[in-house]
């Protein structure tokens, strides 16, 4: 409970916090650099340790007021990259379109929450 309070308190400036899995399997894909470059233009990107999905590239978006991060895997096409950038900017239509890429594995989401809390604490 305290972890979630920390997570929401850090993104109060109405800007989504974005994390990018920088594990070996995700990083070696050519799409990793493209996703990172697209996100760097729009927001601050945190590189996270391996999340354990290995479906690269894996993007994590934490919206202001949200109690848990949204984890998206296999963000590979130009359209998916633009949707992630739109999602980080607050476009809720992008959330619906990316729903097929969303990861609901509790272990992965918990790992992401733990890493983000360590980074922002």
C-alpha cells in the first residue's frame, strides 16, 4: 500500500512516467532504439532492469493518479510506437488500441512497481 502511494505521488505533475525495459533480450532488438528515441522526444524515459517478459521492447507507462503501472510488450511497429507516445501524452484512445499488448502478469507488474519505487524514492 505504501509503495503505491509513492508511485502516484511521483507523477503528480500530470505527466506520465515512462519506463523502458533495458534487459539484454529487449535491448538487442532494433526496435528498442526506435522506441527509446520516440519516447525521449516526448517525455523522460527511465531504463529499467529486466522485467522478465523477454518479448521486447517492453514499455511501462504510469499515469498520474494511477495505482499501478501499465506494462505493454512487443511494441515493435511505428504505429505502436506512436500509440505509446500518445498514451504517455494522455491520449486515452491509444490505451484502447494498445489493449492487445497489455501485460497482466502479476509477477511482471510487481517487478515494475518495485523498480519504479526504488528509482523515484
